[in-house]
């Protein structure tokens, strides 16, 4: 049974949309984070303070229009981070209303459109991300507006509809450039659906000119066209090497697809019903609704989802999948309407939405409560450091905590780990601390954490739930010279640095007699045993064979002054070359657990 025309529906649905928007606003305000948390939030906040794309303020690829909007809000709000949160809250409301109307336009039913928007914003991925200081929310709002306007552009519509669509599509890319993967196919679909060269030319011209308006400031900020091109090509190379390859270590393509398609909706008992409703809704749309209205939705979501599954970082999959979940939500809205029709009871639809909401809150609620009532672990660490670290302390950071260190630890001298070790190794009077992502078993470490939960591991990047602040005593400092990879940690706090087949480090003068090295060959290494030879200042000082799963200690005599320690391994491996799903291109040999100078000369 087909739905009556949309324009004949009662004003009652608009009242329902107003009430739903008010409830969403209350939800967004009640679940506001107590502090900054995620990696990008701090880089965006630095970008509001001072726009400098070359210094990753904000992160690549630059987000020029997003930064401009945030700077406008910051004129009133004053705080860079808070201005981004305000922008996200406003954007989420705009996205909710726009998506509801766009879905109603596609489905020819306002109630279905409202349920589609509600399902999306009650999903775990949106409960967690819809009020964070990210570009995703204004990007989604503009994408929903573009989809809404796309449904109104045809050969019979006026030129203004086409111009407004082109401007919204351009603004979407200016706010979140990654959404070009959605916007460009959407633009092509709309152009293909209209006749008339003049109208197409006008739309393309408006889109191009609008893009140039937000692009020029970013080109200027990066130093001109040449440097801008090199900046973007560098980002593309990083994306190709990390997101599309290295980040997929441990995942099969099927597992990646599940993370992008199912995880945004929660665990199986939440996601499977939504995906089944979306499948039912897709069948209903194909059979009973004009496909012309569906093609823009397909253009805006399907290419993006395919691109995401094939190239984007699986750790960020739920968040990165948000543009595609918009399509799933619209299909689910149609599916809910179909179930209501089959049950011959209009109340069934709202009951389905409320049941899903209850399950989603049950799943994500404990984390949301903690996030809104307690500072994030990096902020906890910064607050503790402000009151406990001595004057003149140097804070080194893991790479994943670089923005947190730069933004939150401004009262300290903040340095990258390898740079900081090189500058402080020979300065025993300078107190040095390491800001580490994860639990550390090192002596003298302070731990700051949130509770562990399935929602944290499934919906977030699963970083920063535990942060450690570790004192690095002078006798444990060294300068990496070659073949030493960054720190890694497991859930139990075990900490190590992989060494290549030849690794070299320098120990500062401490007037100590020996260097004590602890090494291990992890159980997951494909090498059954490895013969290690340690050289001190070019002279062989120790030799030992270590078996898989074994730890060993080696002591090396030290001379006066600086000492150069070289560790050579007889065997090594490249994880990407081994069987399995690893794409790690590093050459690894043995794990360094600790090194310490001991004894008095």
C-alpha cells in the first residue's frame, strides 16, 4: 500500500520533529564531555587558536571552512575547544532536522523520515561522537542538507535550487574534505538527472567558485600553490602507507567490513536488527518508491562506504563510517514503516525506535556518564602534573599523545620522545617524564584511566583509556641512534621497544661501571631462537642465544664518557612478509625491555 503524497501530511509530524529535536538537544547537553579527549579534538582546538596546517593545526588535510566556522564561534565563546563543541551541538541539531526532512522526501513519509533520523542519532556511534570537537558533525549536517537539496533539483526546478545544492555540496567538502568521496558522486548523480546544459554549467560553476573561495585561504596558509601541493601529496602518501596498509595489520577484509558496517550500530544484538530493518526497507523502496529519489542517496553513501572499507583505518571505522550510516538509517526508517504496515499498528514504529534507544543507552550509557562526569585520562594526567611535577620538568610523549602533550602540558617543556632523550640524556639534573598511551609496568609510573568497556573498544579508536606518566631516571635514559622502534605496550602493562637486526644507542656519562640490558623474544615471533651479540664502543662485550618466549639479562662494561652500545641479532623478520594479516613493514629481531646503568666506577 503506497503512502499518500508528502505534501498532504498533517502538521502534526512537524510538531513531532520539533519535540524530537528538543529531546536531542537535551541529550547532547546532558552527555557533553567533561574535557577534551580524542587526538583530533586537540589539533582542531590548536587550529582555532592559530590556523597552521603545516604544523597539523588542524590535522591534514586542513579543514578550512570548518576552522573558519569555529573561529567565528570562538569570538563569542572565547575558548577554542568549547567553540568546537558548540559547533558540534548546533551541527548535530541541523543534521538531525535535515536528515529527517531528506529521508521524508526520499521515502515520501515524514514519520519514516523522523524515525530514520532518530535511529541514527540514538545509535552508539552518534551517542559518542555527536557532541565531540570533530569536523564530522558539521560535515554530516552539510551532507544531509546537500542530500535534501539534491532531491529538489530536476529539469523542472528553478535555477536557485541548483545553486543552493552546489553551494551546500562545496561547503560540505570545505568543512570536511574527506566527504568529497560522497559529494562528487552525489554531484554527478544530480547532474545526470537534469537536462539543460545551462543549468548544469551554472551548478558546476557555482560549485567550483565556492570551492575556490574556501581553498584560497588554505593555499595561502601553507605558503603558496607549490607548498600546498606538496603538503597534500605528503598527506596522501601517509594515508596510503598507514591507513590503507599498516593500520590493517591483524584484520581480514571481512573484519574490516564488519567494523565499518555493523559496529556503528553496537553489538550484534543491536546491530543485526537495524541491518535487517535496513534490508527490508531497501526492498520496500525498490518496489514502491520512485528510484529517482534514491539515486542521490546511493551516490552519497555507497562510493564512500566502498572507499572506506578498502582504504580507511579500521581503528576509526565506526566514526569514519558515519556518512554511510546515514543511508543505512534511511533504509531502516523505511523498514520500520513496513513492519508497522504489516502489523497494522502505527505505534509499532515508535516502539521499535524506543526499544533500540533503550538498548543503545544500556550499552553506551555507562561510558557516557563517566565521560561527562570525569576528565579524560590525558586531562587527568595534565592536572596531576600541574600540582606534582617539579619546576623545570620535561615531558616527553608517545606519538599518539602529541596533541594532548602540546595542548594540555603547556606549562612544561614538551618534546617528542627521541628528541627529548637526545637533549636530556646527559642532563641528570633535569627531571624527565614520559606521557605514555596505555598501562606501563615501569617503576615510578602514575596511571590515569577510565573504566574498560566493550563500547570503548568497539566504537572508539581504543586509545587514551589508560594513560601513564612515568619518571625517567637519569640512569635509564639513552639516545636511540638506529634500529630502535617506538615503545609498545600490552593490556597488562608490559612495555618494550622492537630492535632491528642491528640496533645502536648511546648512553650518557654517569660514572657507572655496567649497563644492564633486558631483552626478550616474544612468543608471537616467528623466529624460534636468536643469537645476540652486544658491542660496547666497538668491542664485543657479551653474547647470548635467546629462545622464543624467553627473557634474558646481559651486562656490558662501560668506559668513561659516552658509551655506544650496538646489539646485533643473527635473525630478523618482516611481519608483512609472514603468513597472516599483518601489514607491518618493519624489520624486527628482538625486543628491548629495559636498559639501566648500574654500579659505581
